[in-house]
C-alpha cells in the first residue's frame, strides 16, 4: 500500500528542479530554440515576460516528479527497469498522446520529435534522481 509520507520529497524536489533545468536547456540557443521558434512560428519578442510560464512550468515539473515517485513506489523496480518504464511512458504514452494532437493540427514532424525527445530525456532524468537518492 502506498504511503505518501514514505516518499522522498527531497528527491522529488531535486528531480523537479533537474527536469526544469533540462527543459530550459532543451529550448535554449545551445539546443533547439531556433528550430522550435521556426516550427511554432513564434518570435522571441512576441513571447512577453516568461515569469508566469516558468512558474507554471516548475509546478508541472514537480507534478511529473511526484507522479513518477508514486509510480516507482508502487512498482518497486530496480534502476534499469525503472528507466525502461520512464522511456515507455515517455514514448508510448506522453509522445503518442501528443502525436494525436500534432496529426490533427497538421504540426511538423520536426516539432513533434523535439517534444518527444524532450520527454524521454526529462523522464529518464527524473527517474535517475528518484532512484539514486
């Protein structure tokens, strides 16, 4: 039986911070910012103050980390199996669900791959932190 008090909340917070940082790097000029802006037809000057988006983003990073902590607690898997679960969730659930929207919105494969790969990297990062702490 799951006891929420048994979760490692420090690990959850650190995993959320790491997920947030990976996402920031993912959409930085070093990685995919230019392609992402082109594929979404956004311009940096149109995006305004990112404060609200970042606050919401961190809250959602915490929610993802907390959710993974619950799933891993319920499954009681080793590190390798936990990473496999993270990748299956990233590709088979998160990316597949997002792909449905992309198909009906006629969005590009390139943009889909940016988001899908982001899910894989971020979910694996979260699981690594949760399992190693």
